[in-house]
């Protein structure tokens, strides 16, 4: 069942579709309207285009990460299965269905035991996929071939295993950024309470540059998610930590240095919902950059504005109890933000409510709930225990991919509009 708590999702879907057609942006009223919305189209449905789940072929058990990439004008989806120790990859067809291609399984020269985080980047003319192994305590690098297959057979792909000089114990989230013409991969070592930064060479190899360890002033005890944002001329890394119940901010220097710029935790303000801080995402609206943080134990989301020096200023928050009958924020964990046609939207996934809530984000960082969808609304859905969310545009259609760790599966949704 689709739940619309006082604010129509149709504006959200309209701008998604209009963005693909490069139409003039449509302004959305930041507060719920009291009458009909003055637009031509209304929501017909969120079309569930496909659902896949773990079986004897796939490696989706304990699904942890989703990542998309375009190669030769085709969209590919990669999914990491923590329990299956493998990465399954699909082609996303133009009708939103997933065509299974193959999988990569942990073997002796991979670091995919307990595979979790996924990240992609472009080096020259090729795409690369990096994956963290939370049990193997390492990172594997793959070059994506023209058919979407991750290849580890090239001499310039490799694995990096944990060592005394690294913080890769319990390797989890990954983030990639470019500073001064050089690319860097940052890895969160959950059991090491720290970070390791590697430079990505022109052939995809990983060269270790620095580590950051937890301290009394930082929030790196149990690092969960990583996010990158550029503000002005500076690049910042944000790290959430569930044990420390907070977020730490680091400026990434030209040589790969990490300089701590701010630290904020759940006790920093009454409205901070950072207990069990987990999912992170950021986005720019006008000249402002916002950071979104999911608080697993607080059942909510907190919005911060990022200053020019990386400092975080509280802007708004929402918790499941604000509208428990509709919101899907009990156990908020996964977050995904996107801007379409000048409008910004935030999708939050819950591991206890087993659902997603979609919010519109105003220019000052306030959240307006637009839509809520629960795993039990359809027996075919596969996002029980939402763990990861991503989206993509394909052939003028907007698709949302939702991964369920408990269902060991993925549900795909297309935004569908109908005439008013």
C-alpha cells in the first residue's frame, strides 16, 4: 500500500521525468498544500518492475551494497552478498527488469569473504569496481569489461590485505574522491576504529598513503558509512560511527592527507538523532551543501548544513514517532539523496520497519514527507531489512533500487505518471 501523508508524490515523480527530458524545472511548494496541486500529471503508481532474491545461482545472501555504472551505454547493477562472499551483477533493461549476467565469488586471491562496500570510478577509458571484505579484512579491485563483467585477471588489478600499517580490520564502507588531479580510495575499518586512505594509480592499483585512528576528540569508534562532498574549493570526508553516536569531518588534502575539521555527536543537541549513526549522503542545493545522517537507534534522520571549513550546523530532523502510522523510520539505516530538475529528494530505508520513506528537501534543509512504502505491501517485494538504496536514470525513466539484507534480495521501482 502506498501511503501519502498530506503531501503528494506526484510532484516528485514529475520532476524526475522532466529532468530526463531536460524540461524547465518545476518549483515545488515547500509546505503541504491545502488544495490540489497546480500541475498536469498525477501519480498513477510506483511500478515495481522487478524483484530478485538469493537462490542457487545468485550470491545475494546477506545483501550489503548496491552500485550502478554505465558501460557502453548500458546500465549495470552490482550487489554484494556478505554471507555468500560474492558480487552478483546484472544488466538493467530499459523496462526496469534485471538480466542476470554472472557473479564473482571469493577465492584465494580475492578479499571478498564478507563482502560489503562497493565503489566505482573512471580511470582513463575504463571503469573500475572496488569491494571491501569485512571478514577478509581487505579490498579487491576489478576492471569492468565492456560487457559489464568485473575482471581481476589484468596485471593492474589487485587485492590489499590488512596489515599492521593499515586499518582494514572489518573493512566496510568505501568512498572515492579526486583532489588535485589524484584519485583516492578511503576504507572504513570497523573493528580497527579507523580509516585507511589509498591513492588509486593510473592503472587501478592501490598505494597506501595514510591512516586515521580514533581519538578522544573524534567519532571513529565503529565507523559505518563514508561520504564525500566538495564545498567551494575544499573536499571533505564525512564518517558516521554507531558506537560513538556521531559524525567526524575530515578535509582531504592534495597528497591524500586527512585533517579533522569537525566532530558532532548525539549529545550535541536535543534534536540530533545520531544514536546508532549509520547511513550518510550529501547534496548541494543552490550555494548550500547538506549532510543527511540516519540514526538507527533514534529511528530518525538529521540534516546538517556543511560550512566552508567543514563545520556542521544543525538544520532539521525527523523521527518515526512524528508520524508512526505512515513513516518507515524505525531502525533508519540506509540513505540516498538525489536532485532532479532543481529539486532535491531523500530516500531513507529502515531495517526494523522494513520500508522506505521519501522526503522532499527544501532549500533551507527542511524535510517534507512525500511517500512511504513497506515491504509487506506486496508479497513480491524483497526489501525486508533495508540495507542499501541507490537510483539511476535509464532511457528517460527513473529507477529506484532497494536492497533488503533479511530478504537477501533487491526490488526495483519505476516512477510512473498518469494524466490528471
